[in-house]
C-alpha cells in the first residue's frame, strides 16, 4: 500500500469527505500539494486531505517519486506507464474508501502535472463514480480509448497556466476536448502568465469546485 500524509478534518470529527492529492514527478506525498489541504481545511472543515507517495522512485534524480517514468515521453510509453500504475492507485483509493468508511461520491481526486494525468486516467475508469476530479497543469492520457473504457463521468475541472514551460498550455484544450468526446462534464480555467504552478485564482476555483461536488 502507498505511504501517505494527511491533514485531518478541521472539525476534529470523522471525515465526511476526502480529497486525495496526486503529486507530480519528482515530488512526494509530503511535498507542496499537502499544504493546499492545510489552506482549504478551514473552508472544508469535514474533509480529510491525503497525499500518497507515488509508487516508484524517481529515475532521473536521487530523490522524489513518480507514477511512471518520463525517460520516454511518447504517447504510447506514457499510456503504458499510466496503465501500470493504475491498479496501484485504484487499490489505494479502495483502501481509503474502506478505512474512512465513505462512499465514492464523497471522494475527489486533485492532481498536479503527472498526478493530473493519473487522476484523469483512473477516475473515469472507476465505478461507482467519484465526486469529482481537479487537474492542475496536466494532460489527458489514453483519450482514444476513454469513451469505450470509462465506467463513470465524474465532473472535472482543468486548470492550466498559459506560460507553462513543462506541460504546454495547449494540453488544456486537447484534454478538454477528449473529456467532452467521452461525455465527461468538464470546465476549464486558463491562468494567464502562469508557468508550471498553481496560483491563487486556481486555488480559489478549485475550492469552489469541491464545495459544489461535495453535497
């Protein structure tokens, strides 16, 4: 099982909702994404925020984790990597649902970069449907087969900086179209001048989205 780090519900009571953060390549569960949970906790007081370590050691540096290797970034190689990590992430999600005793409709995935790729790959291929997916600065992998393989259509928010130097901004439109083609409801936010990061506008929009799907 993936190791993880958590921010407990601000109420101090049992969590009614859970947000799972999926970090980017080279980061870890204790990295920057968990601080977003600390910021959001007062506004989502019955929510637990959890960030697991990706399952594999980062193969391009001595530290950090990855969901799959980026030594080969061809679409076929990245799809193979996402497929290999899929059962590990699904097992982790199932573990959280069971141990927290919550329904899938009370759990949301929030990814950044490669974590977004995993959230968009795994989320719609699960049933019952999750509450929603937020993808920051990422891309849709496996769009060609999504319509046939999807098992649910969780509402999805995509946020991307127009000056992203790692995952090109054009990935936002391509991902949006891929989700729409698979009949998955999607909204987008372009953050003008932002690089490969998350700004205050993206955080506020993400928080609003979670409040809407956690009903």
